[in-house]
């Protein structure tokens, strides 16, 4: 029989940083030029700053795709700071202006043909209002969409990238929460219902926690905590999946590939949580090895179920290929660790492997690690952003 003490000197498995999977972003809103005659408003000094800032947003979004999400977000931030500082919210002066927006076709998924079709449909859906409260809600939603797009474009292969993406997604969640509070007359617009805004907010937070998990693994966080974070990510994605399915049943314009992609990530992180939990059990040594083996077997079964003919990771699923590739890599990693664990248990520990159905539920986080950013912080002007944001409009700081 092999010596237990000699085997115990074997270096523990080191968690490899997970390959970043694509993030989802949602279609935003594009500001259009004011509808109707604006001559009266142009003579009103109180409206001049507001109109100037909004015109800069329009020019930014009209730049034929040249503006980056960060540039558009900067212009929207400057505009929203002026709205929040304005004393026009309860006055009648705002009635001099007719604000116009249209749905954007920019989103995180979809084929080129579908995106062309979406652009045509979006161009036909012009939305007008005279309420500054509705304007604040729509502009905040547009800002959230740009922040989500910026997060999706970040290279998360290093800690700096994951921090940036996590912060942008938290900011997007905060902007969506603020839009929900101010939506008022805007609740009839596309994606501006209470249920839609709440679902998008939860999606942003789930993705932010995914970034947090990537940082935790790359930073060498203990497997027990990595398991809790991964399990929470899985639970959050399961919640988002249910909410998205409900929106689809209500005939809301939700991209069809979102539900399977979110379900795929829920399965991925459930298996990942089991993997890290098994590693924490193996670190405990004798008395925990049998459970470690069955946790690894359970991780394989979770990925198997998700990869079935009707599963979100199946070849026919519209889930992103990068998510399927990540799941395939995870499966190879789990299988290799399971083979080593079964060998060690057979040759060294000789522990009974319990049945999977007697396992307790994996622990998740006791309190959230990511939260929606407060609106004051979302709208705060970053260093060097002033000229980029408002084209010379007066800066308003809080």
C-alpha cells in the first residue's frame, strides 16, 4: 500500500484562470434631433445648456459608427448631469421641446442579416415626448446600454480588464435602476417596462459577478470562496433565465439566443462551483476525499445534461460558440481531476464515495459582492472627460 504521508506531499491542484466568455449587451436608444420648431426654446436661457448638451449626444450618435461606447457614454453622462441639476423638471418650459429617440440595433448577439433587419425596424420606431422626467429615464437607459457595450468589448484576459468590465457592468446596473425610478411616461417605450429594466439590471449584476469570479481565481483565492462565488453566479444566471423567459412570453423583443446562453452559463458555473468545492475538500485530506470524488462526478453530470440534444450547450443551441468551448475545456479539466481523485482514493484514502442524491446543496454567498453603482457615481465626470463629453457645454459637478 502506498504511504499516505508520501502522497500528501503532492502539490495541490492549482486553479487555472477561466477563459473569459462573451458578455451580453442590450439594444439602447439613439438620440435624434428635436422634433418640431425649437425657436422659442432657443431664446430661453435656461434651456440653452440643456439643448447644447443634447445636441452633442445627437452628433455623437450620428457619427456613422465612429463614436466608441465610451465616447457616447461620456456625452450621455454630461447630458444627464445637466438634467439632474436642472430646475426645469417641475416647470412648463420643457413643453417647448419635443425630445425624439429611436431604438438602437446595437446588441451583443445576432447575425449580420438579423442586425440589418433590426436596424430597419429600429429606424421606423421614433419615440417622442415632452416630459423631462421621461427624457431622463430614456437617456439613463441609453447610458446603461453604452456601458454594457463597453464592458462586452473589454479584453478580460488580465486583472485590469476584469476590473474595468466589472465596474462598467455595475455602473450599467445602477443606470438601469435609476431609469426604472424615473421611467414615468417612458414606460410604453421598447424595453422600458418595469419587468424589462429589472431583468436587464439582474443580467448586468450576474455578469459583473462573473468578472469578480475571474479575478478571484486569477488572484489565487481559496477554492472554498471561489466555489461560493461560482455558485452564486450560477444562481444569478438561473434567475435571469427565468426572467428572460417570462419577458419572451409577454412578447417583449428579447434576443432568442439570450436564454440558452444564460442557461449555459448557469450550468457552467454550477459545475465550476462543484470543481472548486471538491478542491477545498481535497485540501482537508482524510475524511473528505470520498465527497470530493462525488462532487467531481456531479460536475461532469451537470455539463453532460447541459450538452444534451435539447440542452443550452448542444450543437444546435444558439448559445455562443465561445461558451461551448469554455464548457468543453472545463469538462476536460474536471475529468482529469476526477481521474486523479479516484486513483488517490483507491490507492491511498479508501473512503466510501456517497451517492450524489445525499449531497447537501453547495453554499453560495451570504451577502452580495457586486451591487448597482449609485447614480451619483455613475454620472461622475472622469478625469479628462469634460471636452470629450459635452463639446464645451458648462460642466456640472456633484
